[in-house]
C-alpha cells in the first residue's frame, strides 16, 4: 500500500498516485478533499515504501515503523501532539516505538514528519502498512531456481 503513497518536497501532506502522464504524475491528496494535482519531473517525489529510519544496526523500513506506531496507539491517531511537544518528549515517544533508533541521525523533524504522516494515513482509513504478500514470494523464487538448473 505504501508504494502508491507519495511525499512531494515543498508540498504539505501525502499524495496517492493515480496515473502517469508524459513527464508528470497525476496524484491525489490523501485527505477528505481528494484534490488531484500534477507532480512534474522536476518535483522531488518519493514513495513512502522507499523510506527507512536509521537504527544502531541497520535501517528499518518506514512500513515497519508505522506499524509499530499503529500497535502502540491501537490504530488511533497518535497520542502526542507533535507540533507542541518538546524535543525530549518527541525522542521519548519515538524510543517507545523504535528503541534502537540512531539518536544522532534521527532528528526532531524526522519524528514530527513520521507522526504527521501516520496521523494523515490513519485519519483517512489507510492502516495496512506492512504487506502480507511477501510470505508467498520465497516459494516462487525457489521454483524459478529449480527451473534454471
């Protein structure tokens, strides 16, 4: 699901990929307005599926972090007000979600953006962050390997 949810630099909120045109994407806001706008080739567009958070050991995909927030909040909007929270409160909240996050490379703005995105997604009924299909892929790969031999 996160593959089609996009963040566009310089534009607030999240967008859902609707279609592709020549040198642009047609996206729709992920909110009640459902406003469609073009995203051009010069816009910095990134899929939420391509984002990860730094930890002490390795990077954790955003989908897993969002799922951890969903479990902590029982599927509801985040209990912390990220706009008014202090840096210490933000880091304490994030430590509950991802205890091994890299405190040097994950900044206040990153935590605020994560909570903001989570709230947008949950408020609009998008709560399936982790794909359940990958369990079937290894079986397909195994068949391809045996066919190649």
